[in-house]
């Protein structure tokens, strides 16, 4: 046979084998694998799995072993939570899981951040594909691998995973892993989530999966390298050990199962658990009505500048197929950190289903397996590997909310409801990230646990819970501030106080967020940063007439030492942002407000930095709220009387808060008539409301209207096609400010003779 290209003899099978080996041996760089990273479905059954299922098909055995494995994961989770050094470990921002030999997540701990484990299947599959048969690496009993680079499968680089293969009689039967939000990772800003990162090179450690453990011992040379790469070498060591020993505890529980039931029973349990969940998800989806729902969420900054960034979502169900179509969302920001890798978005959507819609299902990868996700390439929801993503939470959380908002309308439309219809929970990590030299002389960098107190959305029959939990972990803690103050040189002078009038109204109101006021006390080398959206435009939407939350600026009071005030004139101190910013009780101080994306800012003793955690969304028409509930919110300090009366049209005595029910009914009837008077037919509304393009003064990113194929990039004359990526660079904020000041100098004639 001839080679049609050269005309010579075709290469033999032996030649092809040698060519393949040559190409493998001379590969320049094993970068992130698109084949692995784009796929969230289960791997095909292996011959081992086929044989195991044939030998152990019994559902009772599978259920028994699954419960034992679940208990093992939960035990490992408790170990990390109790022994972990990172603040995130102590609050439950961790996860443990068991993965099939092919790398699919089968079972995760009941507590913790499911999102972490739902993306770790990517690095395990990278190890399986590249390291098992690699003679310089290999995968052997006693090995352990570390990983954090989101491009190989993670949320962002502050999360670190420890991954162990589990063997039985020389046969690889599964994997176990533990992941912790570690915080500090050597990035351009302390704390692990640099909002000032303009390229992946600014984001600190970028660990592709590599072997760091042999014979169940951490290799000291690699440990030293990692410690030398971060600001907290003690933290790096402690939590590597904690994650390793948690994995070893889960390994111990797996080995007990292997001794009592055998390898086939274990392998069958893992595979059938995943397949049964995937089948059940398709069955449940088939009960939803066939339809499409469109929604969107707005991000109001890149954390460096204010702009309008669209996350666009169309959710379509047909038969047993559910498709999230995010085309039309903003292009990626090539030099801003708020992008996300596609795997992070998919992991966050799996959180939606397993924590808010079907929490009865085993926590694993299979719940998301039959659900399709479509995005534009190089969008903020599916960014390129050259774009930074250390602040990916900004995009995956708004992507989550778009999904939660759309799914609620499907659940509402189901004749039989197995879960409550839920308005969106607040979705931003409103907290302080901190770093510097502590009062003990240690260099630190991490964040406060206040992000774990997001206000819950209202449901179809009750108000949302206050500061309940973050959307990424249904069981997490907000920490003990007094314990934290033993390690860091600042105090939370106001902590966990509900923020008045930040509520999201509705027939049922959203759960409230709380105020945080911090001030450095015992260090001259300490600073804060914040990473959140929502100072200009709410990052969530209300449901069925309910309102979104309010907007939450960052407020600063500088040129003051509040510790001197508290010592000498304590009566001047106020315990709410509202009072401090409106009354300005400290003479000579500077009072300023800012958007929530503050880069790392060195603070001075006694200067106040103040933010609020956000409220969940409201559900239903405000005019249907029980007046008694309105007055209760006033009594509990959640709303001021003026705001409550104006929004809810409730009439009450301002002194006693006694409700005049007749006057209230009359006021609400008048408001309903006023609504009708203000209304216009939909076609007329559209004519007056719609514009062909975004306004020129608005830095707008994403599709406009129904045209999802055209993406705007900050100006009405700057666009790209959704399927044709191109760079989207933002000007450095300092350069913008310099240009503004130079223009003012030119206008004032203070720049001299430019010709000279």
C-alpha cells in the first residue's frame, strides 16, 4: 500500500507506534487539556467497571457501601475543618470526595463547598492521561498529587487540592481528594484573590497536577519550594499535612470496605451511584414543562473600574434535556481577573441543583452530567487560558444567580412541586481580604469569614433567612471574630449587626445582611482589600414582583483614630454605616464612598473601612405583604418607618407602630389604581424603552436586546461576534486618572507651551 501523500510505501504499524512515541517524548508543554476541560459528563464504563457491576449488581449492597463511603468523606471533612490552619478550613470552606478510577466524582462530603470537588475531576483525569504511564512520574501506592491552577480544573488559584490514588492488590480502584480555600498563594496582592491581576502571571502559584507525596510522606524539597513561593510558609505546610491525613482517613474507610466486600463491590458502588443519579436527573427534568426562560444578571465593575457587564442566560427544557445557553454574555476581560474558566461555571451550576433544587441526591458529578451548557468562546464565563481568573467568583456567582432565577420559573410551572420555589440568594463575597505584618511579627494574607453570611432569598411561603449561608456551601460558618483577633492586628468594631434598609422587599422579603466595620490597631504594615460587585447595580434579581437587594458601597473614614475616640469620647462612636456617613461625628475626618472593588490599600491605625453583607431577593408583590410582617421588620431594626411606609403602603402610628388596617387597605387600593394609570400597553412600552444600541456614555459589555451574536465591548461602535474572539483590554485606572488630570491642566492653561 502506498502513502497517498508521498507516493512511497505507507508506514507500518511499528512505524506508527514509533512516531507516536516520538511525538509524546518531544511534547514541549503539557498545558491544560481542552478535551478534559470542556467535558463534564461521566467517562465511559471501563472493562473493570463492567465486570464489577456484573459481579455486584445488588442495590442493597450498593446502598450499604455508599453510606459507608459517605460517612468516610464526612469524617475527612470534619478532620480538615477541625485541624486546618487556613481561615477557610476553620469555617467549612473545604470538601472531601471519592472519585472513580477514571476520575469521575462519585461521592462528596455532605458539608463543605461542593463546587471544589466538582471541578477536581479535571486534574485527576489529567493525571490519568499523562502521568500513569509516564516513566519519570508514574502513579503508585503511597503517592499524592497537589494542584491549584484553575486552568487544569479549579475555581481559582487560592484553592489547593491533595489527591491520592487508592490501590487494592496492585489495582487502581479509585481516588480520594481534599480541597481547601487556603487563601495566601503568593499572588500580586496578599490573600490569594488579587483583583489587580492583569495576567495569569500575577496570580501567584499555578500548580498543574504534580506529585508531592511519596510513600505517604510529603517531599521536603517540593514543600520547601512551595513554602518559598507564598507569604505564609507555615500555612502551606500545615494544611498540606491536614489534607493528606484527611485523605488517608478516607483511604482507611475505603480499605475497610475492600476487606469486607471486595474491590468489585466498591467499584460497582461508585459507578452505579453516578449512573443512577444521572438517570434520576433526566427523569426529574422530563417532568418540567417544555419551554424557555430568558434572564440576565449585571456585574457593575471589573473590580478596577465601574462598567455594566452582562451575564446572559436562556434556559431551555425539551423532553429530558436541559440546556443553559449563556451566549451573549460579556466578552472576557483580557487584563482583568473577573473571568472564569468554563469548568468553574459548570461546578457552580451543580451547586445550584444539589444544594437548592435536589438536595436529596448524592453529591457528585453525575447530577450535572446530562445538562448541557453553551457559551461563547473567550467570554467571561468561558475565558481563554491567557486571561486572569483569580476573581472568577464574580462571574460564576452571577452565572449561578442567572440559573437560579431561571430555574425558579420552571419549578413554579410544575404541577407537583418537590422543592420550594426560591428567589435568588445574595451572591457576592462581601468581606475584607487582608494582609501584612501582624502584631506578632508574622507575614499573613487571607480573608474574613463574613462572606459566609449571605442573605437567603425568600421562598414561595416565607421570608428569607438572615445571613444564612453562602451560595457555594449550604453548611458553613462565619467564624468567631474574637478568635481571629488573636492572630491579626485589626478589630471588627461592628460585626454581624443587621444593616437597616438594605432589605429586598416583597410579599416575602429576602434575608438581611450585616454590617462590618474594621480598623487596624497593632501594625503599621497592614492593609485591606474588598472583592465584590453590587455598589451601583444589584447583582441579583427579585422573583415574581419581589425586589432585588439594595446596593452596597464601600465607605471609608480616614484622618481619624477611632481607638482614641473610643478611649476619650466614646459617645461619638456610631454603630451603623448610615449614622457615621450621615452624621459625620468625627471632626476633621474624611468621609468617602467607593465601589466594592478596592485593591489592596495600606491602612493607618484607627481608620474605618465599612461594608455590608448583602440581602437575598424578595418574592411576590409588595402590596400583598402582611402589614404585621412590615411592622415586625421595623421593630427588629431591619427597615426604617419611612422606607417601610413608602414601599409597602402600610399606614401605622409612628409612635406606637399600631397598624391602621382600613387605611392600609385604602392606600394599597389607591396604589394599584396608580399603577394602572402609569401603565401603557406592552407594544408602546417597548417603543419608548428599547434602543438599537447601548448609550454612548455607558461602558457596556455583552449582547444588547435579542441579538446574542453581537457583543459590545464598552462602546456602541466597538463590537465582536460571539463566535469570533478578540482581545478586550481595559486601560489601567491610574492612566485614566492621569489623562483626566492632564486634561484639566490643559483646560486651565497650566501645561505650558506644548510646541516648546
